[in-house]
């Protein structure tokens, strides 16, 4: 569109950020030899960067800063101060599950807190949805069967899957025929990559049939990657490393 | 902290100094929030974007280098990416959730800012508005679609029924006209 090289055609994409990493690097490589592009970049960037000033300035709500730093606490693995306030084991469990869920979303490769917020917001939406088409179709994108782990008997089974619904995704684990948890006990789901184990979250089983569920929101664009899944029965829901016995497993057996 | 330039604060953020992030928040939360509000017209969504932007500053691998431009441009580029991801996701999710009509654009809640701030920002805004007067209605619409609503060039080519090359050269031309009528002012924030 400008300059003498075919690559100059990517100028607009370069200025507006609509360019892939590889193309950007190639474009930057040609710049020292292309005065036309250098000049155009300067002109277009100045206009591009002025565009956001066509807006009313609005003060953010006062409590937003506190919310951002509470989210930072969760991100850093510290229970947010607001969460400590709640008394009772169930609240504490929810807080630590939130911490682990947040950690998992991060580990899964990205950070778009909005998805988590969307998820919670969806929880409070009218049910059943009206009209029904207001909720996108759910589709299972990937799944991995889970069997009783070695030495855990032959009781029960499970499935781990990624469920896509419109633009959002959840990582979901179901187990059936699991022993009921007692007191603070919790099942913990581990993603195994090589010798590394990352917690994807915890759940309890209070159901007579031994049904347990874990659901963690994922960023739509992020692939989740691991070699195997293990589920352990832990003394509580607060662990960062497996302590209890492995009761379910799926995928390739973890080494060691 | 208060006297440190943005670039130095960002270096401290990379060393996990919360105070530095807090200072950057005080300097830029309003810009980010206003941007998100302008693009999304939803207080809850704008809050989430602000949160995501500042957490991204905390976790980002990419470096801010003052030589490459102003911090405000850098943080706005991050903001725009997050906003556009969200808009594209919403568009995919449901055709009912497209953005509000243009007449809503001026209906923004007026939260107070100091008269001085308002005056300075007012000048910038007037200047860009002034430059906009040299654009045609189609050019303004193109900027609205591309810059604020995050339609890709390809999507716009399809939407307008025009070849991609035409859309690109229209956008190019639009930005050039704007630049021509903007003062050579630095430090817009």
C-alpha cells in the first residue's frame, strides 16, 4: 500500500497491533531499509494513539482498587482478607477452592479474570433461562476417563473433561462411587506433567451414591496441557502437594 | 514512589513491589476505566477490565520501554486487547449481545473530576473532536467499528462488502487525515 517492498503492505496491521508475532518481527526487520514505512508509522501511530482521547473521563468506583488488590492476593495464593473474615469450615473451603481455582486458571496459561466473574454471574442468572436460546449449547471438547488408582480397589470411576459453552469453557471432573468425605477431608485433582503436580481444585463427596464434581472456569483460547490426572483423598482442602492416597487416575501413569 | 516515572514504577512492579502497582493504579485506573466504559458501556464489565489490566501488569512478561512510547499508550494497548477479546467473545456467544446503538455513546455517567483536570482533558478532547470534523461519516464509522468495537479488517471487508485492500486503504487514509489535523502535542494522558 505504501513503500517499495511487498512486506510494506502489513503497515496498517503493524500500527494497529493486528499482526502476529512472526509477521511483526519480519516487518521490523525490513524497517531499517524502508524510509517510507518509518515515516508512515510515525504518522499513523500518532493518530492511532490519539483515538482513545475521544472519550469522557470517568472516575472509577472507589472500591475498585480494593477489589483489584484482593484479586492480586488470590493470584498470589494468599486468601484475600475479605475471605478470612468468614467463619466456618465451609467458607474456608470455598476460599481455598477459589485460591486454587485462580491458581489453576493462571497455570492453564492465561489471566482473564473476567471469565471467572462471568462464571459467577452466570450462576446467579435466571434459571431456567428464558428464552432457552439465551444460554449457548454446551459441548464436550475433550475428555479423559478416570479409573480407580492402583491399590485403591476396583470401586468407582470418573471422567475429566473440558466443556465449552459459547465463548466460555470449564474444566470439569466427575467421580462416581467415591467414598464420602468425613469432616474436613476433600478430594484433590492434580494435573501431572512429567514429575510436576499442579492442583486443579478440590471437592467433597457427601452424596450417598458417591458422586463428586469439580468445575473450574477456563479461558476460551487456552489449551490445557498435562500428561495425566490423579485424584487424591486429602485430610483437608488446603494442600499444595498431595499428602493423601491416590484414589483415581487417568491418562498416562505418572512417573515414579 | 510518587515522584518516580512510570517506567521505573513498572520495573518495581516486576520486582513484585505492590506499592509501585498501587501508584500506577492511582495514575492510570481512571484512563483504563474510562476506556473500558467507552467501549463496553457496562460498569461491571469496565470493573473487570480494570482488574484484568492491573493483574496483567503484575504478571506480564513483556517489558515496557519508555523509548517505545508513552506509558499511557502501552497500558491502553493492553486495555484495548482485553476489551476486544471480550467484545469478540460476546459477539460470538450471542448475536443479541452486540454493542449499544451510537446514540447511547453520549450517555455516560458524569463522575466528578477536578475542574483543572477537566479543563486539560477538555482541551485534548476538543482537539480530537476538532480533527474528527475533517472526517466523513463513513470514516468515523470505520474508526468506531475497528478501533472501539474491535472488528478485524477482514470482518469489516465482509460487513461492508468491500475488498480487504479497500478497507485497509480507507483506514489508512482516515488515520492520515486525523494526524494532519491534530496538533503535534506530546504527553496526552
